[in-house]
C-alpha cells in the first residue's frame, strides 16, 4: 500500500481540483507590504528546514534509521504521538466548521475520514493501527494505559487546540497542513526505512508508520498554500502565518524529544 514519500507523484485528481478556485472562494487583492504567496511559502519552507526544526533530522528519527533506538523508546514515542494526535484530529471538526471555502473544507473532511476510518488508504483508523504497532513493540494495553502524557506532548496538543480554535483559518491550515502534515511523509518514510531494516515488525505492525509515509498523507499537506493565497494577503495576516508555522515546527520538533523518557 504505502509507497515512499520521497518519490514525487503527479497531483491526484482531488488536489488538482483544489487548485482551481472554489465556487465560493474570495477575490484576491494583495495589500502593500505583503509578499507574494510564492515568496511567503519559500520563506516558510526555509524556516521549517532549519536545524532544530526539521523533524527528518531529529535524533529520534536518526536513531530509528540507524537501528539504535530501543523497542521501548519507539513504543514510548509512538504512544505519546497517539496521546496528542488523537484529540487534535478530532479538532479538525472545528476547523471544518470554521472554514468558509468548499474545496478547503472538503480536504479537511477527507483528512478526518482517513484518520478515523482509514477511508483513502483502505486501512483502518490510525489509532487502531498504532495499537497494533505498540503491541508488536511489547506494549500491552495495560502498559499503554500506565503511560501518561508528557509535557512535550501536552504543549503540542495545547498549541494545536489554540491554533484551530482561536486563530484565523489560514493560520490553522498553515500550522496543521503546511507545517505538520506536509512534512510527515518525509519523516515517516525515514522511520519506515529504519523499522524495516532493523526491527522485527509485521506488515500489520508497520502500517501505522507506512500509512503516514504514503501519498494519502501528502494529500493532507496541500491545503496550506491555497489558504495562504486567499487569506494571507496583508502583512499582518502573513506575520500571523509566519508565527503559526515557526511555532508549530518548534513545538513539533520538541515533542519528538519524548523518546528520552523511555
Ligand atoms: Fe494519522
């Protein structure tokens, strides 16, 4: 099923449809002092790829790639991922309700359907996939229940809630889609590579990782620039997006440090 993310694929019909203006999309007029969407996304990409913000270079990812992380550390990291991601995925329903454009709302809904049911990857809800991986790594249900959320995961969970509930939709999408999900295929492709090479997991056990390394996840990352083109048209709005992207990259990278607890 899931193919490595590094391979660039032609845009799917769904994302191609989203590049055309939505029926109810706003007319775009850029204010003085604002940069073009292309300049903005290039600037943001450079921020995301800075050292200590780029999750592909995080010591945990590199340790899995080299076979140096223990099963317990991988399970701990994955369980903490579930503890912040599960409530955050449910908040996509809030983002859906707050989003004014048909095409962007469709993308958000597709993302929820994939997270909840594995609708597009034809797998299962992502939390169920994570359960299987955890059990294969030696973490029983009882052990999972005994593992409390760590401060780094709380911070990530809290920030996602703030950016979805309290910030303009363009900042919500810049944080969740552009910064978090767009990078996931690259991060999870490295994890999948390391897990296949050095750890004994079945295909079922690997699926929670391989599904995030797939084109399904790439699809989730396509909404940010569309929203920025429509709504980040003043310097003030662009500065809001700059903060949302930078802070998301910071707290997400920091969340990966949880592997040190295990
Ligand atoms: Fe997921």
